[in-house]
C-alpha cells in the first residue's frame, strides 16, 4: 500500500492518496480543487487515480472531485445521505471498496454534516482484520471534533447534528487504540475551535487527551461542542452547496477569467462595480496602490479573508506582483470564487501612466500612534481583532469592531475624524484600512505591527476587556 497525506497550510486542509502497487490503482480522499499534485504523485508511483471520495460536502473549500473525474475518469463516492447533481456512488455503513491489497470501508459518521462518513483503511498485506488507520474527515480532529453548527443555514440545528456527532464518535471509539487517525483539517481551520497543529494521531491518544471524547452525557457533550465556536464566514454555506453541484472545473474557470487587462480596462470595470483585489504584501500596498482597491495579501489567510470580505455578486480584478496573478486566482478558486474578470497587466507598474489614481495608506509606528492618540484631537482607534483576542488585551480607548463585521458597522463610524486601525500584527489592519478607504473614508491609518508592535515599544495595554455592545 502507498499512503500519502497532502497538507495545504493556507486552508489547514489535509487530503489523502491511497494506492496499491499490485494493481496500479489509487483513490484520493477529500482532494483540494487544484489536483495536479495528486496526478503527479500517482504518475511517479505508476498509479492511476480511479476513485475519489468526499467524506462530506465541505463548507470551507471546494473539493477537486469533479476535476479528478473529468481528468482521470475517477468514480465519485459520497456518503449515502448526500444529495448531489452529478452522478456518484453512495457509500452506506459497512460498504467496501477494494483494489489490489487495499480495502477501504465506509463508516457513516454524521454530525458535522448529515452525510459525513469516515473511511477505514486496511493494508491487506499487513492484516485483513486490523485497520491501518481511519480517515475521519471533519468528524474527529486531532484534539477536537467537528462543529455541528455549520448546516444551520441549510435547515439543520446544531442540537440535531450534535446528537448525531455524539453517536458517531462512540462508533469511532470502538476501533482499536493503535488505529491511526487522519483528519481533514489541522490547526487554523474554522471547522473546529481547538484543533491541534499535529496532523496525525492514534485513536488511543485521542481517547486519552481529546476533550470531546471524555466520558459525559449527550447533553453535556452538546454544551461543550457548541460553546465558543468561531464565527463561520458567509461563504461556508455557499461552498457546501457548490460541492453538491455540477460546476465548472478550476481549469475552465481560470481559462475564462485570467485575462491581462490594461489600466483603462481595469478602471472601466471598477467604475461598473468590480472589486479590485490587491494581493501584494501590506507594506507594499500601503506605499502605493490603486485608489479604491482592497488589500488581502497572499502571505496570510488569503482565501479565508477573501471569502469573508469580497462579494460574490460583483466581478474581481486582481492586482498582484508580476508572476503571482495565477496563484491569486487559484487560491480564490479553492473556495469557489470563480468570478475573476482578469488581472492588471504588469501589476502596479501599469499605474505609472495614471499617477492621479495612486493612493497610499499611512502606517504609523507605535510610538507616534501613541502620541496622536493622547493629543487634543486624537484619531479614533479601531481594534479589528476577534472578540476573544480583545478580551486578553487591548489599547485603551479603542473601539472593537472585528474585521468580519467592519463593512456592516461602517455607517456608525465618524467621517469627520481620523481613524487608526490595528490588529495583532498588521495583516488584518491592512485589509481593514483598505476597506475603509474604498468606502470613502479619507483619513485612515494603521498601527504598524499591530498590538505586538505596540507592546514591543513598551506601551501600555488594558486587560480583561468587556466587549462593547
């Protein structure tokens, strides 16, 4: 048996290829949408990808099942409770898929979603009865379990799914302690609240250390797994539905959308309502950018914030460092944001002919920011971190507006006063400042280095914040 975990750090997403040398056959579980790496790995090991399995209809990314079907002729498998527009083979509890010495056995493990399954992996060269491991999808993570509240928008209550999850976890706990646990996500995913940075464990270790697997009643379990979950971005419901639909492949979307555009063409699209997405680093964006553009840098949680901030109803035009246009579009495509209308040819260099269209964002060092905030006419400091972060520490006098709520709260902000935004280290404040500027706020700056830079300058912070209503 050949077994390979692929890990996509920016989405904290794990996918898997299981191959059999004897038959030259492979299956891929929970693939990302850009599938070249699976095809290349299979070719290197003289394998053909004939099967693709989704453990559930993912909400946080668009899976590559249609891509592998169209490019490799792979058969798609979903849990039997799934509903989809494309043909698929339903996997009921106990159903088996075998190729050569590899056996994959489905376990119905609903809870994170109603159609969730886990996949037991048997290497029959080693044992016909003891599983090598289990691919748990978003049912069981390392150190956590899948949240049961992501299908509320689709008609399922957290209590309904949480009850299913409780039963599914007890089913998994019936497996041998030495079984390896391979989940679909790691630390940083919004599909759980306390996922470990480790990407593999054993069931015995999880039985001992995972808070949600400790002995407790179903009622206690429901309380534990639904409390303090991070707020899910709006695109999660969109992606869950998209994963059930017959849609364009990523290659088709890129062929349609990746057109080089002149400055004049970009300005025409902007005037017609297109969103101008600048994916350069925040420092470069602050120094010079197209007025009205939004900065979401490639080096941070780019896709997650793009899915949170950008509007699916309006086209996106990309401005990137030359050579990074395709990466910018591919990473949008991973969350189903295929409405790219093109990219600015030659990036910001193209704006040399339009200097009147260039804007900047003031990035103030912490000491100077502190002096301004203590002046007679101070700017309004806005903390765009999450509520939980602010509860630990914050800059005195600042207003808390988490970044994912900034647009909806803009009407409450003064337009006759300077605004000074900050976050933990500068990535989110760059997004926030660009959003404010794109909505017509003229006096906007950000604290360089965020609250980390503030503390490095030995400036005081407040603790134990109460989040303002």
